[in-house]
C-alpha cells in the first residue's frame, strides 16, 4: 500500500520523519534530517520536498505543502498523481470556533468546507460552486480506526466540521459568522482543499487537527512552543493510525 502523510508547515512533518528513520535524532530540524537521512529518499517536485520511506513493508510519502489552499491542493495532487498514493492522512493545527474545544484538544474532520468561497451573488449558498458541494466528508473507515487509536491511548478524539479559508481569522465576529453559517467547529487554511482533491480522485483521507487557539486561551500562550509540542503529539497519533491501517 502507498500512503501519504501531509502537514502544512515543516514543523508538522519533522517529528514524523524522525519516527520513520530510526537513525535520525528525535529533535532534528529539516535541514539536519535531509543531511543525515539513511532510510528515507528525498524527491523535489514543483519546488516542494517529498520524502519516501518504507514502513512495515508499505511505502509512505511525507510532505509539507506550505500554508494555504493552493499549496495544499498542489501537494495533494502530486502525492496522488505522481506517487500514486492510495490513502492520505493530514496532521496540523487549527483554531477553535466551538466553545467546547480547548487548546490541545484533537479533532478529526468529519466533513470540511471552504468558508471563503462566495458566489452568493449568483444565488448559491456560501461555500458552493456549480458541480461542487459545500461539504466533503472524510473517510468513515479511517475515522473509525482513529477512534480506536484514541481509545487505546486513553484520549478523547472529537469529530466535527472544519472550515478552511485562505485567511487567518482573528476577528471574533468573523469567527462567529463562520460557526453559524457552516455549523463549523474549527478553522484552518488547508483541509478542505485537500478534501476536494481527494474526493475528486476518490482517495480516502483523514484530517487531524490539534487546537492551537481558542476562547479559553490566555496571554501566557506561546504558539511556537505549542506548535512543536502538538506536532509531536499529532505525529505519535498519525504513526499509531498508520499501524492500524497496515495491520
């Protein structure tokens, strides 16, 4: 089987790479990883890095897309078209717009939408284009396996609607509009783009997000530090999910 693992930022894939190559130092940065890789092959396509590894007899391809829907679509398309992956897992961070989500919570996207897609002037609902759809659902089997991982680890994996847009949303009024309009739980900048590509190619996908900012955050919160710690937690979860998939 050929499986893709994506993140948006380099910090989100570094811990995954160090887990797949036991010769790498656990805290290595990407430049050090590339310099010392022994069990991972590097491909560079369209200005982006794709890492190829063997895991329990299966081929795994890891990439970070860079931030935003266009880069996420490009990376997902390359993974499917060039590397012929059969499943895609995405791991990263998101902001909460559901008050029941708190910093550090894990949420799996049950469905995704694009909150910045607007042709309502032509009589269509927000997030819709002709021959498209507002919501795209992730793969139910992968979500089931993820819940098994969560249960085994004694953690809660929430499920909900994730809204994607090419904007970092800081305005509380805008957040509330997205929540009400799409019944959304979290917002980020790549997930729905990946979902559109996978749906078009009929590739099962799973999107995991760790909540990085929420209504209950305080002034002492350090995003950069959280990104590092949450990326490690997400990497552990994704590798455990990978174990379930290839079992």
